């Protein structure tokens, strides 16, 4: 993955942010919407494209474009930085290959401990019974 190339492929759009905020919110476009066409991207390899399309299929639309948006701060510049960081975190997380879990044998100490607790519990419950 080449960040510099991907950064050049990004498209930004500034939109008015919704919610409370008074007059200022109605005049200023501080929300940033990022769109990135990951299918046509040159910054990632074909294998990475397949991984991204599989793992981010809920976030990618039918045209193959990933859309992210942020309106966390009042500053458009900071929101742009935040949404870029969000994109690269998302890409890094989805490209990370999970370790294969190797099954191990249950230790004898664990088996013995379980048996001992069963014996103790049955003894405790046996003592609760009425003596004839």
C-alpha cells in the first residue's frame, strides 16, 4: 500500500454539518465527505484489492467506491485530516492477516482441578441432605 498515491486519488466534498449549533452551522460547510475508488486504485495491489472488497463490502457501494465522512470538529481542515486518518486506519485494519490459531492439548492440571472442584461441590451438596 502506497499512501502518497492513494492520497492523490481521494476526492473530497465539503457539506453543511447537521445538528445543533445555531446560525453558524447553517452558513459553514465543515463536514468532509471522502470518496475513494478502490477498484481503480493504483496504490494497492490486486491481492489487496480483493481483500479490501471482501472485508469492506458493507462500506463500499455497488460502484466500488468507499465513502467516509466526518463532522467531529468545527474546522474543515481538521475534519479532512481526521477522515484521511480514518481511511488509512480502515485500510490497515482490513489488510491485516489474522494469525491461525493452533489447537493445544488441555493441560492435566486443568483436568485435575476440574475433577477436584466437582468432588468438593458434590460433597457440599451431600452435606445439605437430611440425615436419617
